[in-house]
């Protein structure tokens, strides 16, 4: 909040190429947007008037999350402006086609869109009408998509690894010992809290299968160390992770926060690199030319 209060940014525009029903907001984050102090959230009520195909999407019970998001957007449109020092304006049915300015971005040219296609197959079609919006900074958000991993099945349409509650599914059924969680499990939606609950479900699946997994022969720690060295993988053991954890907590004490996380890998690793670390270009005993942060893996109980 201190950074926000000191910021010179006064107006933010969120531009969506399709409509409010197709917007991929996370419900919790959208609701939090309306709780930012001294910031009006602006939504044009006219953009919330739905055509039959979008209305059909919203009425479909499988699309319950979109209905909740749409309700939040309607609540923003109904709000009276408070005259706050900052505004966040959410606009739909527009897409950038050009950035203009002298040495830096000063304007963005937006093309108006209309929607075509049936429910759940809506696409943005340019109308030819354009407008110009003054701006000093542009962020692009085009979403994320999973990529396949060798040896595992992949759903190219949804961008996920097929699974049943986190257990990987192949054409022959459940793939023993293979599990997924997070975006590769359900698609690129949700935030940290969503992933936490999602990972708990996958862990439950692992624990259910644990007796069968433990009955199988496992090469254990030596094989893991050998594999990491063969692949030239740099890794951090549990003891050094605890060291990083303690430093992050200590850095936050003066700010009254629970933790001040490292935001760059290089900065994080700099606090744990010891004399056994090899420099880039040198080789360790396994013939790896990559830096190795440490050479041990903990026994985790």
C-alpha cells in the first residue's frame, strides 16, 4: 500500500477483446479490485448488455463461475463514483492494433470488436471503428498454456495433462506413480489459494496410493543424486532452504511483515553459495559445466 500511495499512476484501463461473459478474471481478485482504498472501479453498463449467445453461456450451470464474475462487474457498474484520486476502468469489446509515441508509448489505438459464433465458441471480430487512448505504460496479458512432457499424455485442446483428481490418465487408464497439480492439472486459472486446495486433493490421491507405491522397489537417494549430476541439475538441500527461509523472515521484521521474499533467483542463491560451488565453465566430478549450488539432498521425514 505504501508503494501504491506514492505512485503517480492515476488511471488504469483494463481492455478485453471479447465481452464480460468471456472474461477470464479470477473472482477473488476481481472482487478485491473493488476494495482498493481511494480507487473508483468504472464499468460501462452498456457493455454488460448481453446478446442471446452470451446470455446462454451465463445461464449454463457449467458456467457458474462466469455468472459470479458477471455479477461483480454489474455491481461495479451500479456504483456511484466517489471522486477518488485513482480510477480503474474496465472496457470490453476492444483490442489494441497500434502503439504510438515519440521514443516511448504515448497512445494506444484500439479497434472495436463484435462477437460472432454460438455459446462457448464466441470470437472477437473487428468492426473497423477505432479510437485512441492516451497512456504511458502498457502491459500485455494473453494468458498461459501448458506444454507436454515427454512420456506423459497431453490434452492439446485444453492444454493440460489428463488426470482424475491429480492421477495421470493414459489411454489404458491411470498411470501408476504419476500425479499432477496446479495449472497443468486443470488449466491456467486460479491463484495461490486455488492451487493450495488443488494440491491438497492431489496429495490425498498420493496418500491413498502410498501402500502400493511403497511395496515397489525404489532406487532411493543415491540414484536421485546420480540422476541430478548426470543431468547437470543445480539444486538446494533442505538445510540451505531453511537458511533462505530464515533470511526472508528476518528481512521483513523492520516492515512489520511476516516475510520479505527474494524476487530474483540470483539474489536468493547468493545467500547460500558456498566454497564448494563451481563457477560457470568449470567442471565438477560428474563432468557437469553448470554451477551446482550444493551436493547433497536431505532425508526428509
